[in-house]
């Protein structure tokens, strides 16, 4: 595999990872909203199917493409989750767990 091709697959993985984590945030917010739970489950299935499709396309290209794409997804996920963890508007763990908080 050429270096340019490896960088392209890494970029595809990074973009897919960022989009997946951004959709995950929305997915979590919808899961804690009672009237949006079915939409959240559908969104979760779509997220998984899109990642599986991307990885299938990569593996059909070559094993190296699969590895670079997967590396990009993992790196993007790690960076995005750290950024979300440190942001002020991230939902608290009590909100995610469905607990009611006192103001």
C-alpha cells in the first residue's frame, strides 16, 4: 500500500470516528428523553451499520486499508471523548443514568 493511500484511509477513519462520536452524543441525549427512545435505538442501529459498511469497504480494498481506517476511528473516538469530557456542556453522569438532580 502506498503512503498516500494509507493516509487517505486514516483520514477516512478519522472522519468516520468524529461523525460517529458526534452522533453518539445526540444518541445519548435522545435515550434520556422518553419520547425519543425509539428514534435513539434506530439511530444507534444506523451508526453501527454505517461503521460496519465502511470497514467492509476498507477490507475489500486491502488489509492495510482496514487497519488504517480502524486506527483512524479509534484515534478520533479517543480524542473526541476527551474533548467532550472536558467541555462544560457535556451531560452529567447523573443525567445519563436517568437520576433526578436537585437544584
